C-alpha cells in the first residue's frame, strides 16, 4: 500500500476524474436522494398529516414539523449535516422543518397533492445551510 504524503500528485486524476465527479454530484446523488425525499413526503404529508388534522391545523402542522425534524436527529448526530454541535444542529434543523412544514402542508392541502419536488428543493437548501458548520 502506498503512503499518502498529502501532495497534489497523490490525489486522483485523469481525464475521467472531473466528469466522474460532476456525474456523481450533479446527476447520481440527486436521483438517489429523490427516492428518499419521495418516501418522506408520502409519509409526512400523505400519511401523517391527514391523520393529525383532527387535532386542528396548528397542532397538526407543528407535530409534522417536529417529527420531520427529529426523524433526522440520528443523522445529524452522526455528522450527516455538518453542524459542529449536534444538539444545536438538531434544534436548528427541527426549527427549519417546523417552518417549512407550515408552507408545504398548506400547499399539500390546497392542491391535494404531495409536493415531492418542493421537499427535495428544501432539502438542498438545508444541506447548503448546514454546510456552514453551525
């Protein structure tokens, strides 16, 4: 096995390296993540929200947002979102899901459709935000 010296020459390179990275990060990963986003959206808005609506709009929206945020807590503690403090990261992420849940829930109920693409887009925004390392 070769020892890594930290020099640029040790990094992967070649004619396919940059196109490969582009393909993975711009095409492959978003498609993989879209499967999970679709599943989450069906769960939060397609299954959970209608069952919580008898509690009233405010309680249902709040509970969906809290559950959505806490669902990601194990991933946050494992470093999936780049928060330097896991507890603060969970609080920030859950606060964001509560706020976003209000908007997405309203759209879901208004149009009677699960807003899968909106969920994916908000996930990308939160990923960008968490990359700042709060």
